[in-house]
């Protein structure tokens, strides 16, 4: 017990010395205590049953947008760097489409909603230490965006990586920055509170915050959802989509058999013997979009009762302290998912939304679809699918050796993406460069044993190819 307390004290002291909020410290110590005590972090399928039928956005009535959005704020998670694409800059500052970055589109959507409905609609970002400065510089291009008395952003927390053997904070003098990690996007609630942003929103009369990822441009504020929340007095709503084969590794919603509570289950929380069950998207049906609507008063009350923390399920990720060196010290990273907060609200709700509201860009496979003619950017910067893609977006699988890094990706698409509005699937194996005006129809697989160029205007997947 003495050793356990010393490691808890060491973690607290390390976080306090790094300037982390007391709320963040308490949240991390709560998670660490649960892991140290052997608390179960896995959720077996036998504990769960499928979630019941849920209401659909398509059935919600039209509403007065000005009234519905008068007390809404938008929170975008903006702590990620585009490292998976080989860049060292905020992911939201890479081009989304038509010469605009993700951040440009998000700001444009917000300003358009303000104009259309005559509402303040605050936009705040949850930045990290590595994204804050460059993001705030980019925001300076929009002097009409700030709202008096409300900061443009707040900082997410950082927590110590733990030695896998002792669960004490790991030491790595060769690169002390590697001793730290983000605590997962479940940190948004603690960071909202610890930064003072939650109180600032409440003081401005905000009742609901819509929280989503900055790489999902489909997650826009819909007045129908805002009105539904107020009418039904919903404290927490998660937008969900119907599962497909592509979602088999995603987080799904289920109902706990013991008490009927809705819960989110991620693959990292699933016992190995339940892996096949986890992938059964037809059974679990509803999948998390990471777009959430939260009653800020109810959230504040929950945080107050938890001494600044929500007791979210802990996700234990096992890595090495230097992710580029598999021989470096094994560590565990304690994380949480923001959607897991659904389990903290007894009267939480789900809303079935179309896939058009769930278009996250996690790789260049996703980016090529977003930049292609499968989507269009409307006058208010709304991202909408082409008519041919409203019920089905094309699936793209590009060879990681040649397309994973954004510079390599752009070099092989020098004149922009091929036309994908008539495509079902595009698979590329090998080093293929696309000329201007290439069209993909139906299902196409390209296998290049040597560097290959698809000539401009080529039609793939038809009788002409």
C-alpha cells in the first residue's frame, strides 16, 4: 500500500509541476487507482444487449432556428497533429478541399449559421500545447469570429505515461517530452471545467454544447437537434449511425443488462474471446460518431459531485515510451473516450443520423474522397455528398507505401483526385500517379508492379478501360 501511495503521489506531483489543473490531476488519479485496484477495464458481450430502437433525425420536425440555437455553443477537438500523414502541424490546418483547411470550413460554417439565424453561436476549440499557437494564428484571419469575454480555445490535459511493470510515472531523460501523453478525448469534460471554459459558457447563457472532432466536417449544428434536446430535456445525446462492415472496429452502443444503462464499448475494452462478437455490426447496430450534445448545467453538476472528474471507463493502451523504438521501456497509457460519458447520464439518449454527418478524415484514404467530386462544398461551406453518393460513399484503399504521407499523396495526385461520384470501391496496390480528369466507375482495383501513370481523361471500371 505504501508503494502504491508513493506512485500516486509521484503522478500527482509530476502533473502539478507541469501546470495541470487540479481537475485533471484528480481525474487521472481516479483512473490510476481503479487500474491499480484491479478494477475491470474490459466489457464482455455477456454483460450487454443491443440498444433499443432510437429516434431518427429525418423524423424531427422543422423548427425556428433562431430560437433553437440561441443557447448553443460549438466545441471542436483540435489537439491532434497530422503526424500519421507525415506532417508536424495541426491536422485542422491541412487542406480539406477547394483550397480551404478544415479550420477554414469549420469557421465558415459557424459564421454562416450566425448570419442565417441571428444567433451568437460561440465556437471554442480544445487545443493541445502543440496545436495552440499555430491554430490561434490561423484564427486571427477571422476577426469577426471572437465573442467578447469568451476565449477562443482551452487546453486539453496531458498525463504521465506509466511504467508497465510498476505503474509509476516513467522516466525518459533522453527525451522528457515522451514521458507524457494525451489522456484521450474523454478529457474534454475535465478540461472544459479546469480551464474555466465551462463556467464561461454557462455565464453566457449556453445550455447545450455540441462537441465533435475537427476532422469531421459533416458534424454541423442542426437546429432540429437543438430543439429536440430542449423539448425532451435530454442531458446527453450521442449521434449514431447504423453499422456497416466498415464499422466493425468502431465503438458501438449497447445496453448493460444489469441496469439498462446505455454504454459505449470500444475494441480496447473487449475481451479477446469476444472479438468476433464485437465485430458483429448487425447485432450491435448503432455506432458512435463522436458527435455529442451535452447539457452544460448537468455536466457541471456531475463534475462537482465527482470533485472535478467524471469516472469514465479506463482504456489501457500498452506501448513503449518512445513509440519509434520498440526496445524502449514498456509503458501503459490511461485514456478515456468522450462518448463513454453516456454511461454517466441515466437519461442519456441516442439519435440516428445519416452518414453525411459522419465523415471523419483519419487517413489519406478518407481525404481523397473528401476532396473528390463525391462531395461538394455549399455556399455556407456545408459539406454535402453528390446525388449519386447520398446513400453510399465510395470506399478507397490506397497503398500505404506510396500514399500514407501527405507529400507523397499529393505528388501522385498532382491535378487533384479522380472522379469518384460513380465509384463503389477503389483499391490501389503499387505506385500509381493519376492524371487530370480520371474517372472511376463501380469497383476498380489497380495493381502496379512498377511506377505507373494513369493518363488524363482515362475512364476506369467501364468498357473503356
